[in-house]
C-alpha cells in the first residue's frame, strides 16, 4: 500500500488494502496522530503529512542523535583528560581529589553506556 504526502486516509479503503479491521486501524491512526506522524482534522479525518513536514521530522531526529553522540564522546574525552591532571596534584589536595573522582568515574560509565 503506497501513501502519498498529504493524502486523505479513508478508513474503509485503508482497512481493505491492509486487510485489517476498522477498529484496529482507527486505534493505529489515533496513535500515529498522537505521535505527530499523521494529521487529524476535526470532522475531516486523517491525512498523511506533507513531504516537507516528514523531512523536518527526520532532520530533527538526525540532529538529536548526532548531538547525543557528540555529548557522550565529550564526556568520555573530559574524563580521560581530567584523570591524569588530578594524579599530578600535590598531596594536600588528595582529599579533594578523592571527593571529585567518584563523579568522573560515574560520568565515564555513563559515557560508555551511551
């Protein structure tokens, strides 16, 4: 089943093409509308998004994923740069070093998970 951008989604036709009942189809359309993947217009029904809106949604997802990856790498780099510097501190700062080292280890573990 091929849907075009901006196409009106008629429940009866779509249920027939997809070989599903109208109730599960309606529930799926409600969920897609809640996720912003189809438009719902009062008393007019459901419509596929115009192509421009799909492109914007995809670009936001790509940007969010790139930012997440960049932030995780930045945190790991920060840990690797900070630990050697802390090891060079004078003995009178060892207490402060121990106090902050737990945070660095925690950030490193989180960065590896991401």
